[in-house]
């Protein structure tokens, strides 16, 4: 197959939570891990009890996973990642469906780039349907709007959470543990950054997807020449607006 080459994309900084939120989130992560033994909240346990071997990243040696685009340090040579430091958190007022994220989904030190549509190979060739937000393990992942959070674990995404809102839904994958599930408000911690699923052995990050209920009239096109993958649209402009300093 022909190689895909994209222009180098500078990363945007993302706003961090205040020290109190960070401390509480860290405590929440410890309590979640201690209480469940596998980073699973009690309410999510029944949904992921089929077998730890079903989710790469829980007991599977990193060496057992071939390079697949999710676990190889951000596809060196395709997109250049330049990490930045976060500054502060803010909740945004939102006017319409095309500007749905009221808060940056990753609340801590981290960075992201426009890798929507990049090639992926785990489970068969497919296009990357989101943006990867790189952050340290255990960084809080929050609901970017009011809604309902469901545990949606799967083989490729590992521990994952989907948050459904009035304007659409977001999908967060490769988590190390769950946070609050069920009814959530903007900024409530729903999970913690990790590298479960096909990201095992790679940099910890939140694979973030945005699936709007109504597709925007004008779509952003990624450096890979892709604007949509299924019902997902490139979240980069939304993340840039919600997360950049």
C-alpha cells in the first residue's frame, strides 16, 4: 500500500485543572485501583468481566503486541509531536452544535496534534477516528459536557468511556481506570489516562473521538486528507478551542 505522509503539525497546549482537582483526581485513582483491583469501578465490573485477556493491556506482555500505530510513540516520521505544558482550566459557554465541548477532556499536563485519519493496523487496517491526547498515566479524563457516561470497554480501546450529551457523544479509550459513570456534569472525572487496549507498550494517552448528533455544514480536514470516519468528525478544531492556552 502507498505510504501516507502528512505535514508536521505543532501541538496545542491544554489547560490543566487547579491543584485541588489534580489532588482529588489522584486520590480518586488510588481509591479506584485499590477498591477494584483492576482499575474497574464496581458499577463497571459486570461490563468488563468476560476475561482480562480480552483487553490487551491487562496482563498481556507489551512484546506480544506488534507495532500498530497506537503503541509506537506517535508514528515517528509521520507526525512530529512537540509536547507542551498545560496552564489552567476553564468552562466555556457554547453557542451551537459546532462548538460543543465546554471543557478540555484531559485535565493535566499533556498535548495533542491532528492525527485524525492516520493509518492504524490493530484488528485490521483502519483509519484513526480521533485525536490522541498524550498525558501521564492517571491524568484525569473529564466529561466535556453534561450527559450520561457509560463504560464501553473493547479489545482495541481497552478500558473506554463514552459520554452521551444533547449535541452528540464523545469516546475516550485506553484508560487505566474508570471514574464516575452514569449521570455526569461538565468537568466530572469519568476516567484516567492509560495505555490499555492496542496502545499497550506505547505512550499513555486518551484516544478522543467526537460524534456530533448533527454533522457540521463545514468539516475540518486533517493533514491526512480525512474529515470523517464513520460518524466521527475530526475533533482537532474542537479540542484546540477547548484546550489551547
